[in-house]
C-alpha cells in the first residue's frame, strides 16, 4: 500500500473511532484532538472554516442575548420587582440649622439602654417603631418612652415582625407574610397592640427589613398609613461594629432619615448609635421626629 493510501486509510479509521463530543463539554464542540498521521497530515482549510463559522455564530448569539438588557435579564417593565425599598427624607433645615430624623426599630428582644438613656439624658428626639412582640417584653422601656412624649414618637412596626412581602418566601432570612391577607393582619395586629398599650394610633408603618412587595406598599396605603422609608442605614440590622456605626451616623446630611436598632443590647452596634447621635448633636444638627416636619418620599428602589 502506498504511503498516500495508507494515510487515507488511517484517517477513515480514526474518523469512525474518534470519541464524539460530550453534551456536557461545550469546548468539545469547538476543539478536539487532531491525530498525527505524519508530518503531511493537517486539518483541512475547509474544516477550519467550518469551525470558525460555528464560533462566530455562537458569539453572535451570546452577544444578542446580552444586549436584551444591560444585565441580560428581564426589566421591571416586563415583570413586577420582587421587592421595593422606599427612600424617605425630612425637610432640610439649611446650613445654619441642619436637621435629621432618627428612627429606631424595636423589633423584638430587649432594649438597648445605651441608646435610650443617651436620648433621654441629652434630650434627643426619635421616632421608635415598635412591634407587639417588643412591647410585651419591654414594659419598663415602653413606659419611659411614653413618659417623654416630647422626645419619642411611637409608630407601628407590626405585630410579629414580618416583612410585608407576598411574592417571595423569605427576606434576609425572615419568613415573609406570603399573602395580602397576612400583610393586613400583621399591620392591624400592630395597631391593635399599640392601642391596647395606650399608645396613640400610629400614622407610619415600617415592616421588618424595610423592604416590601408592590402589593405590600399598596395595602399599607389602603389601610391609611404612610410607608416609613429611610435614606441612611446606620447599623445594617445592628450587625456593624460600633466605630463604623458611629462614623455612618456622624456623616449624615441635612434631611436624612436614619434607621438603626434599639433592641440589640448584646451587640456592639448600639454603642455606635449612641456615640453617633452625640457626634451629630455636637456638629449642630437638630433631631426631629417624623410627625414634626414635612417629609418627602422618593421613588422606591426596585430590587432583585
């Protein structure tokens, strides 16, 4: 057999026996082992052009998909956002008398006296969002707040600290309401608990996590309450170190609505809240409650 026929025969055998590309191996579609049957054996220009066409076609498809949206996913116009996170500001006091609103969530657990005592001793007003769970176990702290109506505005944080979300099961690890009926029950349960504790009927509502489904926002408004957003997250759920919390609060700007927590005395974040508000006070900031000044709600931020 001549060398040319021998090479052709070996090529036919290799084509019959070569392994086919695996479905799970995308690279095998574009490259594979090329046998060496002698120095004269090369991949033909025709085969090279074939694979080049495949690569170009695949690249074009991928590029087209990525151009559908900047992130390659559906936009909010196609589907409702999984949650919204409202922003809220109070009226600015101006350069001579800048002002902020300090809002503190009392979710459950105990009371951080480092914060409460600092507010009382330094006459710093705040808006406290209380749950029925927190009020049941913190009667003494609640009495202190009620005894200082000039300092503390008490608002609704729900009955059992449940996010007002009906389109996904959890948020930040918390089980959500899951239905419109459950959202209404959570809101009304908080109102009933406040009235039972001789607290004035609330005007504002802030759910657990301060994130809401679009239905949640609608229901809050239908029930006659305002959604308490924020513009500055001071402690990230009482999870930050004290020094960082202090810096975040001290960096507040005129008109900010600050959110922090007053129910985690075992965490260092509370010390940062106390120091941060004192730092702002020393800088000449005035603290106001949501009920004291005009507020402006910014368009909600949609999240994924």
